C-alpha cells in the first residue's frame, strides 16, 4: 500500500511538473496570495478600515509581482527601493487627485518614466511598475491628503509582508527553480514518449490526432529546454556544470524528436518530411502497419514503454533499471538489432540513442551512477559520455547589444507611445467618467507591456477586452452572491488573484477575466458596486485599448511586417552561423562554441514565433497570410532542428571514433549556407534579386553515397545536411526569393 501511495504521489508530481515547469506559475500565485492574505490579516488586526485593507492588498500584489530578479540579494535591494517609490507615488496621487490638469500631466510624466525605466533592466522595470500601480491605487481608493498617514502605514505593512512571504514563507532559489525545471523536462520527455507510443499503434483514422499530440509534445519539451537554458548560469555552481547540463538537455531533446520522426517514417510508405513534425495542422502521411514481422512491433512497443520508465524510473529497482538500460543501449550495435525492415531498425537505433541521451542527462543532473551491472554496450556509452564531458570547455558570452539610438531605442519609443496613448485615454476616459477615467489609462499601459509592434498591441487589446466582458458578467454574479459578507468577499478575491497569476502565462484573456471578476468584488467591498460601474469598466477598457492601438500606429510605429522581418533576418543569420560553424568543425576546422550559438538560434526563433501571433491569430481576416506565416515558422523550426543536430554531432568529433572530420563537407554544404544568407538579404532588402541555388544532392557532391562509418561523416550527418538544404530551398518560395534551376 505504501509503495502504491508513493507511485500515485510520483505520478501526480510528474503531471504537475509537466504542466507547470519549474512550478513558476504556482509559486507566483502562492507568493502573491500569501503576501495579500498576510497584509489583510495584519491590517485587520490593527483595526484599519476597509479602504486601507484594499489599498494594502493592492500594494502587496504590486510589490510581489513587479520584482523579477532571480538573485535574492537583488530582490531585497529592489524591494527596499520600492517602498519609498510607493510612498512618494501614493502621496502625489492623493495630493494631485483634486487638481485635474496638474494631476493628469503628472500621471503622463510618471507613465513615461516608468516605461523608460525598462532600459535599466529588471530593477528599473520593477520600480516603474510599483510607481505606476501605487499611483493607480491612490486613484482607485479615492485617496485624499488627510488619509495619507493611514495609507503610508498600509503600504509599509504590505511591503513588509511581501518581503516576509518572498524570503521566508515561499522562498525560491535559482538552484531550486532549476531543479524543478529538470523534473519538468523529464516529465515532458516521458509524455512525448507516451505520445510516440500512441502514434505507433494509431489506426488510419487516429494518426492525425496522434501526430498532433507528438507535435505538442515536441513543442512543450523544447519550451522547457529553453527555460532551463535561461536559468543555468544562476542555478549551477560553475560555468562548466551549466554547459554540461545544457549539452545533455539538448542531446535528449534532439534524440526524442529524431525518434518520433523515424517512427513516423517507418509507418509511412516513404520517408516522412521533418516539416510534418513542425507544421500545425499538416496532414499526416499515409500510414499502414509497421513493416516487418509482428514480433518486431511488439518488441518496439515494449522498448518504448521501457524507455518511458527509464526516463521516470517509476516502479523499477536498481537491477531492473540496469537490465532495461543495457537492453536499450544494445541497439546502438548492429548485431543487437532485431530482424526487421531497415526503417524499423532505424527506429530501434533511435531508441538506443534516446536511452544514451537519458543516461547522459541523469549523470549530468544526479552525478555518477552505479556501474556494477553494466553491459559492454552500456560501459562503452559511459566512456563516450565521460570523454564528451571532459571535452566541454567554458566559453565567453557577449552581452546584449542595443544598437538603436534616440527615439528608435525600443524603451524610448515605447515610453513616447504609451505617453501619447495615455494622454488620449485620459481625455477620452474623463469624457466617459470623471471618477473612473483611470481604467482607460490602465488598459493603455497594459497593452504596451511585452509588446513590440502594432499588431501585437491590437491582439493584446482584443484579448483584454474579451476577458473584461466575460469578467463583468462573473463580477455581477459574484457580487450578488457575496452581498455584504466582507470576509467571504476577501477570500474570493484571494482565489481570483491566485487564478489570475496562475493562468497569466497561459492565456491573457483568462487573466483579464479573473482581474475583472476580482474588481467586481473590490467595488462591493468599497460600497461602490453597481451595474453601471461594471459596464463603464468595459467601455473604459475598450477606449484604453483603442488609444493604445492608435498611439502605436501613428507615433513612431513599428508595424508587424517590419517587426517580423527584422526578427526573421536575425533567425536566418543565427541559422547560417550555427550551420557554418558546425560544418566547419565537421570538416576539420577549429572547434567553436556551438552550444551558445544553438541557444541564440532558439531564442531568436522564439522571438519570431511570438511576433507572428498577430498574423496567425484566429481572428485575422488575412487567411492566406496566416497560412504563409505558419508555414515559414514551421520551416524555420525544421531548419533549427537539423542545425541543432549538426551542432550536437560536431561536438562529438573529439570523442567518437565513428565520426571523423571530412574536409569535402565544407564545400558541399557551402551552397546551403549561401542560400540562407541570400534569403536573409532578400528579406532585409526587397530590391535584392539574387536567386537561391539548387543542384545535386550533398551526397553526390561528396563523391560517394556517404555510408562509410569510419573516417568520414556518418549517415546521420548526411541526412541532416540534405534535409536542411531542402528546407532552406523551401523557404524561398513563400518569402518571394527566386530559385535558380540547376544547370544541366
């Protein structure tokens, strides 16, 4: 019974880790709710009135969510600076509330400074947020100069409670977050293997759904890998450890994605295109039964189950783990492959490589393992991993370069745009309501946060308005149920705040819904609730979103096409750098920092994916453009996968006898690099008409079929190069780049 209970707890823990990597959303929700609840408890015990309770709760929320630094010392310093900023802000809000013009002008100046402060990093961003939110707080509770002593006390309590919860009640360390992210990576890796198991057995009518699950599993695993990469420096004791973990995470991700691709290829009549794994909604290739004897399919099903268990190590003792690991790693040797077709044997090889990646990941995360039951294949894999670990050297990393100057600097441009939009929102908001005009300003402010183009602001404004409309309905219902029960209302406020922070990274619409429902309860507590107030909330929200869009479109505009083109050029440049460096190393050139180059490529691709959301959003009327944007991003993800695989293979050169440098490779792959650079130049300058080159396959350019395993590149390297070359040529047509037909 105890073992069963532990198994259930382990499964629940893995599911939670997979759904919330690093428990970042859970931590944010608990911290915020804890700070607010403690603030309310202290203020209520001291006899503060409801207005001060609301002010304290809002200040505690601002003091908690505004601080984004990862080191505890930096958080403490920002929190210490935040309190005087909050006291000054609430004082000015109370004093200037009765001076209409002066107060409005100061509010606009405050907004400009708060947004401009983002150029000074996390601390500047946090202090700007605190200043704005507390000034808004003063307007929301209708603060006056006579109430300032009570408000100062409430804010001091709120900041003290926020600090106590942050550093004592719900402490978070970079090492702890990284450890939870590692657990999430393992859990999502196991989920991806489960999706591949379903794909193995899916019938013709089920394969599209199974393939969608595999795509989602790949995307979720990659998302977690990127989250780990961004926290390695703070969460590991030294740079060499960080690079080792980064390498093992990348190996596991590549091995898992390759396993899914080969499994899909084995089930289809011809080799599956890598693009199929990256293009949402792409139809699955026609599939049938796995070729070869049924015994091979049964063994493959068993081994995929074993691989999943090896990832999680659930329900297996040490000897059982060793037996499973030995069997799976044995597939790396030709003589251990079961009788089957070549396509099915490729899948077994991929299972062996995935098992090797899992073992390497576990060694990197947990240290040396028990080697007493190792088979010769397992011992050889360990030796390879040890040699790779010894070859990993620390590298330097360049800092961010913000080359734009003056008004074109992103922070300056955003500050000017928000100031203009807020001015429009103040004027329009006061025409709607002289008491609650600030809701329009708040919406205008929020739609500019974490956006960089007019299209992104439009989509964010639409989502906020949609969430607000539904939140108004929920607020009406909750206000009617709560009535005059203050304690019940505060408890529901805490529940809604937790839901707001827990869902914020997942859906901005849901977050806006919970915010608006919570405000309905706050109005009830302040005895200012009415149907008209909530309807006015919708009107002010729509006005604020419209003002934000107008300001973004007319003042120093960055349209979506320009933004996506800039990011697309960056992705292509990073892709060319990774490919050229990896090919150079595979050709016998000097070693390069391929891990960091691959990470920069992934980060650039993530920025592009986020920037194309306005183009791919369901409400966009430009259907053809949406399809093109999705296709281009999927092609780039395919290119990035092959480039990462080439980089990972290139780093194995010093330690693997089966992979040797081939000088001919540089010339054969030069066409691919030139094509990437040609497409980047065309996107950056529409007048450039240089064509993309096509021609013989890379295998033919090498002068052989590329099948030799010793002294030359392996089959895998050749396959990645040819797929990368095909995907790059495929990018030409949707991006309007001419393709030069091969010469006969």
